[in-house]
C-alpha cells in the first residue's frame, strides 16, 4: 500500500516543433508535465488554438443533423484543416438556412395559436368579420375589458356605442363595440380609460370566427407537416456524411489537445524542452517510445526527485494499493491526496471503514443481498466504484451478522448452528437490556483504539518527513498521544479495571501534566528547537495556549464520544427490524411475507445509506484530522481525452 | 357581530394571512426592479397577492389598475375574514364604511375642483355591488346636491347635509372631509365601546385614535408649512377630528395655535408627539409623515401579534394591509421614476 514512485524526466528535441514528441507522450499516457513551462508560456502569450472553434462547430453540426456528438477514439487518419473547415462551413450554412425556415414556421404557428385563443372567445359571434370590417360608417373594435371596468359601462349609456360580450374568462369580458366613425375617437378614449385591450384581427381571418378558426387550423396542420419534414435532416447529411463528420470531430479533438499540450513545452532557438514526472515502472517504456522520434533525448533528473523540494515542485501522487483497498481510493481522492512521500491512508481507511460498516450493518442475509446488489448491479452494470466499496463492506456485514445471529432480521434462526458448535446461545444479543451498555462501551473503546491508531500513523508520517518538533509537541504527536491515553486510563476503574500506577501523583505529573504543558507551549518550543525566537509576547503565548488547549481537550472528548454512534446504529438496525416484525406479526399469511420482505428492503436501503455516510464522517472528521495533510498533487498524465470539458472541470 | 364562536376563527386566519406579507427582503427585491411591469410580475407570483392580481395584463398595464388591484386585494382579505362572522354590520362594517366615505370624499373633492365627470375613472369596480349607495349614480352626480340625493337613506345623508354649501357658494372640501372623518372615527369608537370592553376595547381604540391623531398632525403640519396665513389657528381647530390618542385635546390645540412652521416644529419635536412619532423637519425632501405612519405600523403589528380578540386582530390586519398597499404604490412610483432603493426606502412605512 502506498504510492507509485516517480522519476523526473527531461526531454529535449532538436527542432522547434514538438508535435511528434507530444503525440508519443499522449499515446503513452504516463508523463505528468511540470507546470513551470505553462506559467512561462502564459506570460509570453499563447498561440491561438485553431482546432477548438472548428471542433465546436463540427460537434454542433453533428447534433443539428441528428448525429451523436459524443467523441470517439481517434483512429489515426489525417485530414487537411482547410478542407474540413470548408465542408463543415458549407453544411452549417445549409443547416442554418433550414433553421431559418423552421423559425419562420414557428413564429407563424405562434401567431396562429394566439389568434385562435382570441377567436375562441368570439365564437358567439355568428357574423362574418369581413362584413363587420366592411361597414363604412361604423367602426368596430374587438378586444377584452376587465370585469371591474365592465361594471362601469352603464355610466356611458348616453354615449354612441354598443358593446356586445361573447365570453367571460373569469377576469375579462371578451367582445366588441361598434361606434359611429364620427364618435370613434371619443369612445376609443372612454374604453382606453376602462383598460379595454384591443385585439387586432389578422388580415388572414375571414368569415365568421368559427370559419376563421377552421381555416387557421387547416393552415396550422400544413405548417406542422412542413415543420416535421424540415426536422428530418437526412437530405442535408446522410448517415455516411454524419459518420465522416464524427471522424473529423475525433481528429480535431486529437489535434486540439495535442496543440494545447504545447503550453508545457519551452521552445528555444533550435531546441525544445519539456520536463515532468513518470512512474518509475514506465520510464523504460517512455524511452523506448521516444526512440521513434528522431533526435529526441530523455534523461532522468535525480535532484528533482527530492521530496523536500519546493512545495510547488512536489512530484504528483498516484496511489497504489492492493485489491482490497483500491476501491477506497475514491474516499481519499474526495478528501484530497496525501503529499508525495507521505503515508497513504487508503489501507487504514479500507480496514476501518469496512469494519465499522460491518459492525453497524450486521446481518447475514442483508449483508449477502447488499453485496450481490453492490457487485452485480452497481459495479458490473452501472460501473460505479462505490459498488466495489459496498461489496467489500458487505463481507464484514455478514461476519458481524453471524456474531449478532441475525439473518434478515430473524434473531434466532442461527441458534441451532451455535448449539451445534457448542455455544449455549449466540455470541451477542443486541437488544438484550444487559447488553446495550456493553455495546455502547465497546463502541467508545473501538473509537479510542481508532483514534490512537490515527495519532500513531501521524507520528510515523512526521518522523518519515523528519519533522521532529511537531512529532513530539503537537496535539497529534507523542505529547497528545500520551495525554489522551493517560486520560482514558483514568476512566478504566469505571469498567472495573484497576491498574496500580494509574491515578498516582507521579502518573498525573508525568502522563498528564507534562504532556499538557508540552502541548500548551508547542509553538514556542518548536520555534526554540528550530533555533528561532518564539513569536508574540508572553501574554499572547499564554492566551493562545489556553484557547488551543481548551479546543484540544474538547475535541478529544467529542471525537471519542462521536464513536457512540457506532453502537447506536447497531441498536437502530436491530430496533428497526423489530418494528418490521411487530407489524408483520399483526397480520398473517401473504401479508406477513410481504411486510417482512418490504421491511427488509426498506431497512437495508435506509441503513446502508445512513451507515455509509456516518462512517465516512467518522473517517474524515475524527480520523483524518489526526494525521492527514491533503496537500498532494494528483498524477495527471498527458493523454487524449474523449471529454475534454469534463476533464478541465475536474 | 363577532360574538359567535365562529368569529374566533378570524384570529388564526388573520394571523395566517399576515404571515404571508411582504418581508423586508421582498421589498428590497421589488425596489431593485427596473420597470412597473417587473414589479407587477413579482407581485403576481407572490403568495400574498396571487389571487387578487392575477387579472392584470403583463403587456398592457396602467398604474391606476395596479392601485385598484391592490385595493381589491385588501378588500378580498376583509371579505375572507368576514365569512367567519354570521352577523353582518356592527364592528366589521367599519371597513365598508371607511371605503364608502373615501369614495364620497373623492367625488366631493373632484366636484370642489370643478371636475364633474372624472370620478368614474377611479370608481373601484369591485366595490360597486357592495356599497350602500350606488357608485354609478355618484359618478353621474354633477353637484353636491346630487350627491346628497345619491346617499339619501344612508347615515351619510345627514353628515353631507350638514356641510352642503348654500346656494351659489362653493363647496368647502375641507369641511366635508372633517365632517366625514369625524363621523367615521366617532362611530367606530362608539361601536368598539358597545362590542368590546377592558383591554381589548382599549387596544382596538388605540389603533383608531392613532390614525385620527396622525391625520390631525399631518393636517396641522401641511397647514403651517403651506397655508399659514390663510388658515388661522381657529380655522385649524375646526378642522381637527375630535379624537385624541397620545396627545390630549389641549396639546393638539396648542400645536394648532402655533404661529408658523418653525414654532410648530419646535413644540412638536419637544413634546409627546416627537417622542412617540419621531421628529419632523421643515426639509421638503424629508417625508416626515412616514415616521408617524411607521409608529402606526408598529402599533398594529404588535396588536396583531399579541391580541387574541377577533375585532382587534381584524382591525390590525386591515391597517397593516392598507399600509402595505401604500408601500407598494410608493415602490411602484419610485421604480417608475428611476429612484434608487435607498431613496424609495425613505418612503416606506414599516
């Protein structure tokens, strides 16, 4: 368990064009470039990547003609940029033309829809609109008036107009008013003051509103049919054309990314230079691969392998773990990678996570079912890494399920097996009143052991990095460990364990007071060990120390008590199954089976989710905070991606 | 009216309505809008207004329509609460009485300015079926005498008859306003004394007394600021509503007796009025009456929160609803004239 050893490689090329070299590096997918060149080239101004906009246009065109815009693997075929650009632009123009016609049709259909809405309100009118508009001396206005204003119309009884309503939609009266031409302005003003909204009947509306509606619906169908024809793009791009466009896209994607990689290359007058990290096991493969490029040399650089180099020149981190721990790398990556050379906590996480999960989700039947679902559905079918994690955890669920004697919530179905093995009863009766306290105490004990392991891990990690002062004086160092373990030992008499030395004055001085003060003055002591003057006045040091130690003692207590949830979830799991069986026992026959089955599924789903989240919380908050500095740089080799946007976001 | 048990439902219902009022954050959002249409769209999607404003058109919108819709909203809330009371009239009728008086005064104001046919534009259509006299007939009235004929048979006839000008004389609008406002407040306060007692009566009356007092103080301020030589202290005392809140009749009369705005402000700010309603200044940009109305807002809010008497809660809610209506109209005007949120905030009463 740990991380892959990296070697720093410098690559030199004889000319100015690093294209071939970059193509080889991308194909090998094992070279992580240094960022120095990127900064230098960014300051100098990068050349424009012409492939990117053409790729975007091509993908857009593929989508418009109904093809699948997902990029495919580049098969090595070369195309001429100018020819591709011309073809894509020509097809895009055809698509744009069609789009224009589609937009026209959509706008027309929207107008028809609006007109129909208005005409529906006028279906009470049985006169042709042509006749109405043909009136020479009368003006007519179609529209709607708010209901509150409609009530005011009687005020204008002595004015020369007639309003006829044909519909009321709850808020507005739809209708029309006739007015003599000579009074049109006055009456229009009156209706405007009543918030009358005039409706303009389109020129294409003829006959009665019913006839007009029928006409519009016919024209609407014709346009919709034309729209449907236009949606079919096969006359612009046949399947063979779409396939060719997809090949262009994959070539453009390839060229775009190779061009983009130039930002890692420093070009001088007659040479170019690119440096980066390669896994030690891939160095020979890289050198062999570069032999294909004329004049290119690759040499290892021992100095840059040093772990204690500048912080931004640290080698990248690629985790290497065994079969069991490998899926748990996703949790480490989620939190942040360890620095190169630091301890890889993946193995620790794998064991603690699976163990705690198993303790909190202990049931033989549910464990087996969970494992099967996780492996075959989540991993095999849906390719979720979490499936592999849950499958491993389910093994521990089964183990602890045997310990609890629980199979799908049946607490006594394994009793014959225990009797056959010579046991009077199953090892652990979860819901027995006398056992509950033991479960909770055991949870806290497990928590103490895990916290101690985490602190020890942190001590080892600091020793490897030769950070001696922190190892001794820090809260998560030797002082903190001694202090914590000594405090815990003081509580042992509560569990009936008497140790002779514990509680004595020398014990209190050596194991509690001394570590306490070492931690209190950790910062000034570390400064003195480094030959520097401690920062701040005496008062500042005392005050800071007070608050630091207050926080320390509190966090030790809270981190320890946090593990009570482990025991809590053991009880919750058993309790929930008790509820399921209580409900099932109230019925009988088929319903009993149904309730037990559905109850099991429900408890499994809920418990698996909650337990998974709670254990992750324990890992991140109670455990990682003790030793894990997530300052590692992920190993990101040069390679051609089929989803560059997603990779960039990551 | 509200003695029956179902009226007790008014309290939780009113508080539920009040809980959906615009918050400070909602007002800020409205003030940041760039047009009246955006403000209206925002109000239409707010749960407090969605029923009453849904008829407003997004494309063809007039400011007066929004104001009428907001008035309709207040009325709808009143109606929704009155559903729980089986006995019409008595205290709950004060809302309709105030609405009727406001319409009557609007018509009289227009008549006093010589506008005989303009009232129809501002007639609230939603009120037309509800009033005790015909608003349409009122719109058609061309003189104060015609108005008297319209309100014949209602209590307003007696009040209007008392202020009608003699033949050939101009209608004195201020006199009309004084007469009707005095009638309104004395009637409501008397009704409260009949319907309620003790703390509930005192709390409910305090709200109306405060309203009347604010009216009086505002009247005095405007008179001193803009009409000082024309309106003498004696004239002003005749225009004051004879209803007093935190200021006694003596204090109010003392304010009326001041000579000029400076003296008025000095006495106002140094006295109980300044303590309760906040200081006023002579600066025309200072919307001084806002601080008085804010005091009313706080009083109504407190009553709504702590009271469990249906009448008190009803009065408090409707008071707040009217203030909210006024706030929204200020926001709309501010947005229309391109004022910044800070400038608009100065006019809001909360």
